[in-house]
């Protein structure tokens, strides 16, 4: 028996690495987007910091959602393409959540609210 065989973190290592790298890239990306968005409305530090904080909270929440929904199923090694998917998923995570909860998933036997 391999020493890592029963370690849940070892099994999720590809997902953890992809998600952590995507989050690391998203921090400066959120800062750039925050500055760009704020400059279109008002060139004030307060607005820039607020937009950045909102975008940062958005991707951190997204990282938690993605980790809870996807990480245990990810077994493929991290490649540049897979990293791109993690990064895109981190920014588009509400679409992934809505897609799973849409009418098509309910018709396939997914639990519904009663």
C-alpha cells in the first residue's frame, strides 16, 4: 500500500494546485480590473479599493464553491489548458452553479426544493 493512497489531500492535489494558482493570478487581475472599472466612473482611491475588494471577495467565494463542487472529481494533472479552465471557472463560477441547478438538471433526477 502506497503511503499516499488514503490521503484525501493527495488525491485532490491537482485540483488544489490548479485552484491555488488560479487564485494567485486572480489577485493582481482583480486589482487591474478594479482600477480599470473605477477609472471609468470616478478616479478616486476609495472607489478603486472598493471595486477591488468586491472582485477579490467574488473570486475567494468562487474558489470555495469550486473546491466544494469540483475538487474531489479532478484527477487529471495540471496542464496549461487545465489551468486556463480553472482560471475561467474561478471568474465564471456563478454560471457553473446556475447550470447545475437549472431545469435540465432537475429533469435528470436532481433533488428539488419541496
